[in-house]
């Protein structure tokens, strides 16, 4: 009897020790979770009667200008007479200049090096009619709203209508090259705009269809 | 694929991958070694040739784009034994040092003086964009002016 009582006490004691260890571990875990005070949590918690503002969705203008402000576009819309190049938009090497028509100097034409498609052996990018945008269409240094204002200004965009701008943005292989920019001279892929070609084309068409509105900011 | 073009006045047909750089075709298939491989990135200009009279970096020019075109290399610059004005000027001014880049410079210059018969120093700076590791630029500048002079006198 005494022996069985002793055994029972021993077993009970062992269980309690184990539970205490579990409780201690649980306490330490919860303490380390950095849970905010309960009062704050309750204050922030949504209630059934209130509505939570959804995260603002990117508008077609947002999507379109994410591409227009990317260096794949900006590099060939410089404010000066020198193109930019590379993901860091450095001034084009070799004293390359705009020339009279945006196709380079007479004997240093863009087509001396750039052909109608990417050359992934040399790392020289290429697309049909590779050239600089005219100086009136300089985007360098402008914000996204100013860029689109310039883009729609017939006095600066070569007299293009909105329909022609839409076609230029969604069909011109030189513009769409941005989504297939090939590799650089180290054989590494060039950075692409943050949205896909399909998303960009869809956004441009929707923005035009909705009246080509330029937001205030 | 089969590609046909004229090179130094001779009709040629080559059967290669269309993406092969024209420089490879010129040197390795056609055996014209005067055009040099420098950087392979269209940066240095050692591989400059003429395609339809325009200076082109042949290391970065897929041969398929040469279909139906007229190509001139340094071997085709002279008129038989009559040196081209650029070649005459290069001799007179003793331009080359190691010489490796010179065919490219000479081809670029020959194309330029067709388009700009009396180039200024600024024209030269803006239109001759090749690279010479020996630094023969000063002698080349003299030779370019001299080449234009010879060409104009011959006209």
C-alpha cells in the first residue's frame, strides 16, 4: 500500500514537472511575439458596422506611366543631344549624338551598331527604326503627369492625334521593344518595365477609351 | 540559310545561320582577314566595314541583314593598285603604331569623307567614334584632313 502510494505521488510529481516546463515554454513564446496591447488591437479591429477602405487599385494611367517613366523608354527621350543607355541611364558612350533627325550623326548613325532586332551575341539592343525621340518629346526630368502632357501636346508630339498616340504606344515595335530588351554587353538581361506588355497595352487602351484623362497629381 | 550579297564587287552566296555575325563570315568563311575583331560588342570599331556605303560594326551585324547589300572591306577600298585617298593619307602621315585598329578607322574615315567632304575637327570628333589603344588620334586627325584634301583634289 505504502509502495503504491509512493508510486502514485512520484508519477503525479513527474507530470506536474513536465506541465510546468510546457507552461514556461508557452509563456516565453508568447512574450517573444511582440503582440500589441489588447486595447490597441481592439481599437484597430474592424467592426461589422464600419467599412474598411480597400487598398487603392492602380488606374490605367498608373499602369501606363509605370512604363513611360521606366529607363527603357526614358533613355531615348533625353532632354539633351546625347542618348542615355543602360539600366542606370548613363550618357551613351562613344560621343553618340542625336544628329539632325534623331538617327545620329551622318557617319555615326544609330544603325551603325543597332539593327532591327536585339543582337544577343554583342549585347547591342535593336528594334525597327531605332532612333531618338525628337527633342520636343524630351521626357528626361519630367514627372509622369508632365510626360503625358507632352505626349498629348500636338505642338510637341509631331502633330499626332490621340488615336495615333494609342497606336504608337500599343503597336510600334520600337516602343514594345521595352518588354523584350535582350541582354546587355555582359550577357545579363536588361531590366524590363514593372508591368507586362499585355498589361501595358490594356491600360493604354482603357485610358484612351475613358477619355485620356490626366490626373491632377 | 542562304544569303547573297556583293563583297568588294564580287557576288557571294553563303549558307550559314542567319544570326552569324558578318565579321565571322568575312574573316572565317571568305578569308578576308583585314577586318579585325576587337571587342565583339560594337564598341571599339576595329570591325568597321561599309554596307551600302555606310560604316557598320560587323561584329554586331547579323549576316542575314546583308542580303542583297553591297559590302566593302579594307581589301576592297583601293581601286586596284590605286590607293584610296585615305590609304594615301595614312601612309603620308605614318599613322599606324601597332596597326590593329587602323582598318576600322580607315573604313570609318572613307565613309565619312563621302558624306562630309571637308570635315572640321568637330565633324571628326562627332563622326569617327572608334578606339585606338596606341593613341594615334593626333596623327589620324591630320590624316583625315589630308584624305579629304586628296579626294577633293582628285575630284
